[in-house]
C-alpha cells in the first residue's frame, strides 16, 4: 500500500510539473516581440520567414502546407505512444518488473519533459529543414555538425525500422492463415523491407498527402487508446484478482517483481527506450519547420504540448496494461509473457482484432512520418555538402515539393541497416533499434547542451536562470542512461550505427575542414519558392 501511495504522489508531482512547464513556456512565447502571421497577415509572415531563411543561407524550398494541427500531429505521431506501449510493455515488465517499470517511466519521463523544454530553446532558433543539426553545424563547425547530423539521421532511421517492424508484428498477430509464412525470421525481415519500400513509393507519388496523414494519425491514436481501455475493461470484468496487488509482494506474484539491486542495464535501457519517443517527436517537428508559417512559434508549441500529453497518456496506459498483464500472466500459466497481447485480443474477439488493426495503422502512420522526416535530414546534410552524392541528394522536386532523391537515399540506407541487423543475428529488432535510437538522441543532446552555446539573440524561447542547472543535471543523467542502454546491446549491434557515423564524420571533415564557413544567400543566382509564387502559388 505504501508503494501505491508513493506512486500516486509521483504521478501528482509529474502532473503539476507538466502544467507548470507548459504555462511557463506559453507565457514566454506571448511576451516575445515577434511578428504574428495571424495578426499581421500571411504575406507579412512569409517575408519574415524569408528573412530568417536567407540569414541561414537558404531560400524557401518547400510549399507551405502545414497548419497548427498538422505541426502538432507530426510531433504526436512520431512519439506514437499507443503502439509503442503495446510493443515494449512485455519486455520491460519481464526484465524490469512491474513496479520498477512504472516508477522508472514516471521519473525518466518527467526528466525528458524538462529536457525537451530546454531543447525547445534551440528549436525556436531553427527555421530550416535540418532542425537541431543546423545549430551544431553553424555554431560548432563541420566536425560537430556532421557528427550530430549523422546521429540524428541514424536515430531517425532506427525509428523508421522500429515502426516498420511494428506494422509487420501487428499484422502477424491477426493470425490470418495466408500470413503464416511471417513466422519465419527471414520472411519477417523481408516483410519489414517491403513496408519501407512501399511507403517510399507512396511518398514519391503524392507528397501533399502528408498533412492529411499527420492529422489522421491523431484520430487513429485517440481511437486506439479508447479501444485499448475498453478491451482492458472487458477483459478484467468478472476477474476477482485486484490490481492493488501490483504494489504488494505476496507469494503468488513475487516472481513478477524484481528487486532494485537485481536491475541490469538491459532493464533500465528498455524502460527509457519508451521515453525516447519524446526526443523523436520534438525533432520531427523541427524537420518540418520550413513548411510552416511562424515556424519559431509552432515548433516550440507543438514540441512541448505533444511531449506533455503523450507522457501522461503513456503513464496511464502503462498502469492499465500492467494490471492486465498481471492478470493474464496469472491465468495463462502455460503462456510466455510475450503472448500477453494475443491473449488480451482473444478475450474480446471482435474488438480485440480492431485494437490490433489500429495499432498496425498507427505504426504505419508513424513510419511514414519518420520516412518523411529522415529525408529532410539527409537533404539538409547534402545541401551543406557533408555527405557523399550531395549534388543528387540535395535536389528537390518543385512539382511534388519533396526531396525525392533524399527519400530514395533514406530507403537504401534503412534497408542496409535492416540487412546488417539480420546478418548479426539481432533477436529482437524492435528492442535493438529502440535502444540504438535512444543512444543516438541522448548523445545529440549531450553534445548540444554541453558544447553548443545558445544563440540568445535569435532564441524565441528562453528558460533564463534555469538554463544552466538544467543543462548540468540533464547532461549527467543522459550520459548515465545512454551508458546503460549501450551496455544492454552487443558490440556488433552498436557497430551497425557507429561505423557509418565515423565514416561520415571523416568524409565531412576531409571535404569541408573542421570549421564551417557561413553560407551566403545568392539573391541573384537562385530562386526560392517565395520568388516562384507566380508559377507555384503558396498554400
């Protein structure tokens, strides 16, 4: 009972902290002297954004197509808390214990909200595709920019593989006779590759569908959460077992709990992997900044709110699923813990299959978002000339308003990573790529918070006196968590990411040198989308 009280107190503190941070940031944004497209009109804001982009050395290359809801849904969709909770719950609980999973998620999740609030200062200075990568490149030089950009791209590709894995995983859970071949590991891997290729083909056909898909993703996740709660309620009806036993060590459930001194780096790594989506969501918003009106405001706004909302929703889902997992584990003594979702769906046949389909669709939408975002990252790095084949990968289709060459390039790299994972014999793709993505983004934020000073003149979002203490604590905790996640992986799995990263870094340094010269916008020799509006009207 004491454990339950402590847990509820932690949740209460997390809610108050979330509200306080949100109010602080919203108040800070309102106080800034910034031209508002809503107040002064779209043309005035376009001129303001054009000035910002030209200051970075770039023109406006993408059609304006994202609105207030779209930019929020990009971040929320990339977080994907609904399908991620379903995919990570079993290994988290099996290796870390129910109580430890809930406590660690609560504490680490609150920490990540604070870190995202801090990183929002950098996001509010970056109005170009590439987001945080540009902060490192322009203020740290080629050596730091190429390393951060490589980590960013690898983290996004790992999540692309993870969500594509989720699509096939939930498809297999439907247990359709025609899909029995998915039980073979090689066939499963080929199906994941097929998902990546198919999404790329759809993206090349019509990129203007992306805003619609992003908005639809919110509806899918909301409906999925509601369906999940209904299924859990129906599954627990008539069950005499009480969820209160989650916080009591009795003999019947003792094996479901691990003592704190028994936790391994794998336990901690799996639990923080879920919170990694908070990093991904903020970065996904930054990638699409060039396609919005008021990018400085909307990116900061969507990043913080989507992080806070998904954190609280994820906390509730984990608590509900933990109770269900306990009951299913007690009832199905002959079933392994990884089969809990199949048992849950089977208990409510009709709605259970709907739940799996919603999880599948959510993974598909999240994977599409990550493909879209990672193509922006590769295009931005190619535009700066720090990756091979820069001339080709930096090209943009003005008809489709999409970096089509970079989109194809991302697919090839993702398929290469998938093949490498298969060859090294990675047993659990989703766990491996989740931990790799977490390590990549943790290192990005350590490098930014420690090595890149904030440009106070251009930052719209400032934490003022709280900046330094939050930086210090965040850097120390991120290093510890990244070390724990890395210790949970085999060295061959780590090499899959870090060998290409080192090669990219060497290429960039040899080609560009350690220092990066500021790019200058050639007003006479290039035409950005703003100058081309007579041929291609902005939307």
